[in-house]
């Protein structure tokens, strides 16, 4: 019973990562907000401030934000 929901979440995550493109605002698994500047097969470059770029594994992108922080994540 637990396998099916987990498989669904994994599939949704893979779908989201495959549709990721430059210019998307994202939230990482560690809570960093940034804008995608470059994408390779395994790595994503995020701009977190002017001239401040972070390279991280693509799998660490947790969510694509549309219009700022999602309601459940706002503090």
C-alpha cells in the first residue's frame, strides 16, 4: 500500500526535473531559493543573488515556484 504513493511522487519529481528550464524560480531540498541559469544532465546552476551562482545536483531541486513561495512554505 505504501509503494504506490511513493512511486507516484518519484514520477512527479522526475517529470518536474525533465521540464526544468533556464529562468525558472526553484526551491532546493535545503531551502535555497534561486533562478535557474544553466542546466546539464546532472547539474543545475542557480543564481541566488547578483553574480552569486551555486552549482548543485539536479535531483536537489525540490520544487519549481510559480509566483513566489507556495502558501504552505511561507513563514
